[in-house]
């Protein structure tokens, strides 16, 4: 049995479709409070669980006999902090954490899940085509100064990633315009657009990040936000980031004069 812990967005739906295309049994644990896609048609069994009812989740995973389980979809951390009503298991886990950044929370959750006998996997096991390829993905290429900003942005984003702050930075002329925190990438781009135009948006895989969770991602909405904010380059870490709705996103980027590039970190 394959398990899916589903947050908001299209990623859980893509995962569910990929699993069912292989004729594998799927049980969905949908997190209440997120904007969930309709996963019921693809699920052999379906459960809705409040986000902080961790003890209930563990019991269901064990009961369903899950052998592999993946996290897919976004969880609004700011919303969870404000509105979640944790059960005892969640409270005990929270109290044990040295810090409460995303990576440490997800690793701690995964450790508890694997005690049930289920192995936590990356969704890309079933969706390898979503990983960003290396190379310039648009016909327009970065200018020499934009390449300098890409390199600078990568170094800044990796340094911030060491602190587990965020995955995205917006730069211009080797100056940091905006840094992602709880608000997410689109809000970071929007904020940057109020301060500068013709910027470079960089998203990277954080050092020491667990590749099973929360890979940096971009898609059509990212390009829409960049167009509105006057950003000119999107640089994603190749092979370690997700690119959703790639064809539509690149088509819009072409129309808007936005460069998209997949950059191998090495």
C-alpha cells in the first residue's frame, strides 16, 4: 500500500495520478484546512485529518498497512501555527524539537512515521519528470550581468538555507532585494517588485535539506508573479527543484521576456 499525506496545490493530485497509473493501491491522508484537490477518485481509501492530529495519523498509517508514504502539497505554516489544535502526540513532538524550522519538523515527523513500518519516500520516485532540467529553458539567454546575479543569488540562497530560513532570494546588481520567509515565493516576488524591477529570482535546494520533503518549486503562477513584479530571470537548481506546468510556464515566460534557467549547483 502506498500512502500520501496531502497538502494543498496540484502536487498531491499529480502524485495520486502517477501511482494509480501504475495500478498500485493508494491511501490518502488529506490535511484539513488546506486547499485540497479532489483526490477521492484516485484513492482506494481516503481519510481527512486535522493538521496537528499527529497521533491519529500514525494510528491510521499503521492500520492501513502502508509500506511507502510520501508528503506532497503545501502546508501554510503560518496558518497551522495560528489555527492548529494539536493532540498529545503532536505536542510531545513539538516540545522535543531543538528548533522549529521546516526541515527539523519534517525530519522529526518522518522518524515517527517510520516507526509504524512505513518508509518515507520522495514523491519524485513516481514523478521524475517534474524535476527541473539543467540548461537554459527559454530562447532568451541571461545577459552577462544577469549571470553574475544568478551566481550571487545562489551563494546568498545557500547561505540562508544553512539557517533553514527559505529557498528563494530576489537580487539585482549583486544586491539582495528580498528574502523568502514564511510568506512563500510569490509573496516574496511581489514584495521585491515594489522595491526594484528587472530582478533575478533564485530558488535553491537548502544545504542539509532532506530531499524527500519540500523541494524548491516553481510553475506557471511563479511566472505570473514575476511578470507582474517586473522580474526578468528565474534560476532554479537543476535536478533538485520542481517545475510544475512547465510547458505553460515557459510559454508565458517567452511572451513576457523572462529567462528561465536550470542551474546545476556544482
